[in-house]
């Protein structure tokens, strides 16, 4: 989709992908006059992409960046059915703090399982309106993995 309120990209995440995606995120947030959200969104995107590298066998994902009236929503979708779980990482653990960090820097986040075992979407919102939106239901839900269909 090529309207000015969202951006979607498909990628196989590698060692330098997060750096490039952060540039794209920064560009869009600047364009949308949301520069105050850049640090939090970049950090959160980096954590979600690191999870794809670490836990998704083919490292393929889609990133959807959506402008909202009071902020931004980011969705990272992949085809791996394993849902992320926050861990109780000890001081010696090298990994396991990503979702805790995500929770600390964003206003809301969650995970939406895909249909049957077709993956999941991990999403977050920054600068969102104070009143939380109701949780989506499975009925009528579309997958962000289809965001570029029809282009």
C-alpha cells in the first residue's frame, strides 16, 4: 500500500537489517511529524527484529508501520507459530530481556496468533491515545502478512 499513512516491507532479517530498518522508521516518523517517538520506536523495532533473527528459522518477516492520530503502531509478522514469552532472565543471561525492554519503552504491545499455525504478529504502539482500543477478535481479522498483496 502506498498511501502516506503506512509503510510495509518484507525482508529476510540479517546481521545489519535492524540498522537499515531504523533509518526507514526514522524517515517515516520525521515525515509524520512524530520525531519525539523515534528513540522508543527504533529500540522496540530493533528488539522485535532481533527476536526474528533468534527464533524464526527462515528469518523472514514483514514490518508494517502505521501512522495513528496520536502516534504510531508497528507490526512485525512472521510465519513461525511459536509465540514470544517474557522470560525471567538472570543477571548472567545474555538473552531474555527483549520483551521486558519492549514493555518499558512502548505504550502498548501484544501478540496476535496467525490463522491455524501460520505464524504470528507482534505489535506495539507508541504515543497512542489514552483510551485503549478493544482487543481484536479472530473473526474478520486479516493478516499483516498480506499487506503488500495487490501491489
